[in-house]
C-alpha cells in the first residue's frame, strides 16, 4: 500500500482525536495513562525505528527518544521528565491541522504546517509542526518525526 496525502491527513485526524480522547479520559477520571499508551503504540514508530520527537513545551528534556519520555509529555504520570505537566490532559476539545504541504516519497511522508488545539472555553491555540511518517509492515503510517513549536513572536 502506498502512502498518499489523504492517508497522511487521515492519520493526522486520528492523532488529533487521540489527544482529545486522552484529555476526556482524564476529565472523566478514567485510565488516561492507558489511553495515552495506546495513542503512542498505535501512532508512533518507537517499536520500529528511532523517533525524533521534540514537543512544544519541553525545555530541559527537549527530545523524547523513547515511549517513556513521550508518555511523560502527554500525561506526566510516570515521572520520566520532571518538567512535564501532561500536555494531552489540558484537556483539549478539538485538534485541527492546516498543512502547508505534505511531501510523499516512496514509503515515507513529511507534513508541515499549523495545528490548532481548542480549549474547553473554545479558544484555539496555534502551534507549528513538522511530522514525518513511515509505514509499518501492515502498511499503517507511524510517526517517526514530531516537532512542535510555539509561533515566533517579535
């Protein structure tokens, strides 16, 4: 199965829905750590490849090269990175991607643009991103590059 721009967009939507689902599980006092682990296991390539993950709100532990540090960023339940507050447990009610472009080459793809996280008050928070994707043995897209940053302010 070859990668298409549409398959990248589908995985972006799945990623956004996963972030919302983690926050909802936290709010509803469910096992949000398990939801976050499933999100990472399903969408990231940690079991297949090195992953380059630079979260938005990470200063001391800037790069998250394994599942434990990724989990720490999303939910802050395992103590892997002391600075983490749990980005995904904000909670967010919606995530939408606006791609500047998607480049597909063979069995990899790269997307760059802005994504917007909606707060419970309905405010959108704009974040810049670059995501890289590779295919697993079943043809599913997995994230092997994830860089997020707050837009530059002069």
